[in-house]
């Protein structure tokens, strides 16, 4: 596999995940995928799980995660790691931008 680069194009390439949550895949390789999420205040990501390990960084906004019976509120500069197959959900308190890495690659996130 050869090297891949992503050149930012504002506003292009976003897809709806659920109401109020848009994302786009920035770049991916053999084992990881990097995605950007733009999420509206009040959006809710219902509890779900997936086999992918998920590592994220909150660029802006405020989000509450629910995982393992805990409520964790994160703000700009905070980060997280959620192991694969662990049920989790999220509620957005303020418009947010999130960058996340998934491993293995989330095939459903590819164009």
C-alpha cells in the first residue's frame, strides 16, 4: 500500500450518520481510519457497539459519553479511547467537532 494524504476541502464530503451528526473520512490505511465529525447541539448517538477500537479528540464543543455505567463530560482538548465491542452512547451539549481514529478500518465509512 502506498502513502495517502488528505487535503482539506471545507464543507465537502460530509455524510449524515444520524440526525445532527455529519462525518467524513479524512484518510485511511491498512489498519486505521481517521474521521472528522461535526455534531449539532442536542444530537444524540444512541447506545451502540462495534468491533473497532475508537480513539478520539474533541476539537471544540462539549459532549457527554455514557460508557460502563458512567457519565463522562468532555470539553475541548479532551480525548478518549473506547475498546471494541464496548457499548457506548453520546449526547452533544454544544456544537462539536471531533476527530477519531478507528481500528480496524470501518469499511462502512469508506466512500
